[in-house]
């Protein structure tokens, strides 16, 4: 099948043609039938009046032969009980009006013109050189001795007008339907032109060129909204790919440093076994292995959080989480207001709080405060230290992955820069938020679980 036969514009054009042809055809047939019905109704009413007049004459004792003198300008035929024609006007030859509620067409040779002239019956029938279409009705005389058939010629001008309309509609309806189909073809082609432009642009966008965007028409219609949605999707993909690329690069760098240190120590130890303290070198190597282990564990957790599906959550009391995390730690003040409960992973919520407390203890001068409370349907968990705080310009960036501020990077135990990123991702996975307020106060808000 050719491709254009499968195109949307072809299907819409064919549908528009078929629908318009059916609709216009139905309306045209109804219109013609109504016009013909009016012509026949008018003829029927007049023929009924003629038939009633003839019946009244017969009921008053008039003979059928006298009707030619008593009835003028009428077309009729009277038959007796045996079915013989006893009177007719005009005089018929080899023809009869013995039908009713229908049309009868008589040819010129079926009229006996000589007899018609002799009996003096002369309704207005023209020159009788052409076929004559009559509408016939039937009536019975009062004594049931005669059957009366009266007829009226269909209005020739009206019939000609109906025939002309029928001819025009017979050829006009298909032409108009075809015109509608062509207009639909052109309209759909024009409407789908932006879609083709969008398709062509998307076909050229590759994984390494997600900064491109599809053209968005200024029509404000569904296609414009589709283009806007696709541009939004491309922006999200671009951001995700950029973030993934940056994450991969940073992770490679973080893994390279302890690996290089570990390899250097082992190479030096193997090259000079008699000059180095094996125990001290193994302790240093163990520190690098531990650092690698912690970094890999953090990367695995971030990967799980990035691709987390529907999880089985359970009610978790935040005071119990605080108790589990601060146990054995010194110089930490705990303040619990109420017993807020959230729905989540206990182990991940403990990891969230542990990262915040570790971060606070690295930067605190003397004390760390942990608070938990509930307000407006949210469970609020905060960790505050008395350190120098985070500059306002870095308070959002500090939750990005592998971000370490200068002071933290200068310390030997500054970490890998994933601790606060894990805090933000865990909070987001639980439907909450993480933010820095006041420089040295980290606040996590989680939806509170209402318990009865």
C-alpha cells in the first residue's frame, strides 16, 4: 500500500468526503421527496374534490352518460359493478384509469380524440402530443352501483422544477463532497506541517546533542502544547544526562584518588621492603580501602534512590530514629516535641540523620543540637551546630553531589561530598525537603503520618 494512503491527511480527507456525501445525499433525497409529495398532495386534494362532485351527481340520480354535460374540466372514469367503463372524460381508447392513489401515465394514442369531440368532453389537457401523467383517486357511489375514478394531471411546471433539482443534486452532491474532501486534505496538511517539523527535528537530536529544541508554533493549539511538552521533556533529559555525566566524572575522580594512593603505597612497599614499616603501610592501605568502601556504598545508595520504584514503607517514629543515631555520641543536645511519625524506611531515615549529625560534628566548635517536632502536617527534623555556617550563596549547592566547600575540602576527614546529597535524595524519596536555614541549621521536613 502506498505511504500516502496510510497518511492521516488522506484518511481525514476520505472520511470528510464520505461523511459529507452521506449527509448531503440524505438531505437531497429528503428534499426531492418532500417536493414531489407536495405536488402529489395538491393533485390528490383536487382529484378528491372532483370525485366527490361526481359521486354527488350519481347519488342524485344522474346517469353516467349525463356527466359529460354536468361535469366540466374534470378527468374521470366511471365503471359499473361488472367492471365495464360506462363513462370517461376524456374518452379513452385501450386505456383505463382503474387505479387509485397512484400515478398513471397515458400515451397520446390512448385518447380517442374523435369520440371526445363528439361527446363534448374537453378538459384542459394541452395538445395531447406527449405522455400525460395523472394522479388517480377512487370513490364509490352511494348505492355502490358505480366505481368512480377521478384524476388530476401533475403540475408540469412543478414536476419540471423537481426534475431539474434532482438532476442538479445528482451531480452537485458528489462535487460538493469532493470539494469538502479536498479542503480537508489541504487543512490537515497545513495543520500537520508543524508536526512534520517537530518529527524532523527530533529525528536529528542525538544523545550528545540534547540542547536542541523542537520548533513550537505560536498557534496555542494542541500541536503547540505538544511542542512545549516535548521541549520540557528534552530539557529534563538534557539535565539528567548532564547530571549523570557530571556524576560519572566526579565518581571516577573520587575513586581514582584512593586507588592511586593505595597503588603507590603498595609499589613503594614492594620496591623497598627493608626500608618501610610494613605494619604502618598496611594501616595506611586499610584506610584507603575503607575510604573506597564507604564511597562505593554511597554511590550504590544514590543509584538505588535514583531508580527507586514503589517501596514498602512502614510507620517510623522519629524519636526512635534520633535515639538510635545519637547513642554513644558526645556533645549532642536532643530536644523532642511530641512523637511525630512518618511513613518510610527506618534504615534510610537513620542514614539521613547520621549524615547530618556527622556533618555537624565535623564543623561544630563545641555543641550539636538535634530537634524534632510536628507542625502543620509536617514532621520537622533539624540539626544545628555552632560552627561558622554555610555562606548564603552555597546553601542550595551544598546538597549537590560531590560538592565540598573549601573549608571541608581542606580537612583530612572532609568526606567525599555525597553525605548531604544523600540527605536530600532520601528526603525527596519520602516526599519531603531538605534545606539550610540560618547558615548552620539543616532542616528536613517530612509528611507526618496521622495516627488514631
